[in-house]
C-alpha cells in the first residue's frame, strides 16, 4: 500500500532546508562543536548524526535552538522617538528645499520650516505630528516628480511666441 507523498511519516528524514536552518542556527549560537550532544539529546540517544534525524526531530531541535536566538524586543524610548522625529523633520526640510530648487528658487531652512508649518496648520514646526510630517514629505516628493516631468517635456524646452 502506497501513501501519498504529502503525508508525514514518523520516519521521514529531515529536509535539506531543515539541515540548512539547523546548521545556520548552530553557527549563529556558536554550538557547532556540540552537534552530537544536541542530536543525541533530541533523539534520546538513538543517534548523534544530523543526517539520521527525522523530520519531526529536526523540527523540534530547530525550534529549541530558535528560542535562544530571539532577543527580547526593546521598548521604544523617548530618545529613539525623538531621533526618529528629528530625521523626519530634516527629511521634510530637504524635500521642500529640493522642490524649491526644481522651481528655480533657493529656500532657506527657516522658509522651508514655515511652509511645512502652514501645510500642517500648526503654530510651530516642532508641533507637527509624525503623521503630518510623513504626509508633507510625501506631498513634496510628489511635487518634485511632477516638476521634473514638466521640465522634461520637449515642448517646454522651446520658446514659442504667438505673434
């Protein structure tokens, strides 16, 4: 009686992808010298070779090793949020100034800040929220693309007069 290849048998050997993942984890954790001991523990002494692991044994060993690779996630600190907001503010200023240059105008940083402040409807540049900074940045990037498209049209490169 034949079984379908999709059914998992208890004696199915580990896959090539499992072997790759297993050895990557062993290298990552610095346990390459302890392979025989780990395999022996997982198989209850049946074998010390990874090539003789079953699919399920290898899966369990990989899961056990993966528990040691996961580092606890760090909570975002107020300092990291401040750094992120500073980067976004600088990005908005850069996008506004780049748009000005495409239009042939040189914007100062203070002028770019005032444009962003008005676009967000705020009293101060530092009061602009993260979402508003993202929206303003995307809008000025879109305007840059539109300005480049206008200057790339061949008809705009010629001066026509309607005399």
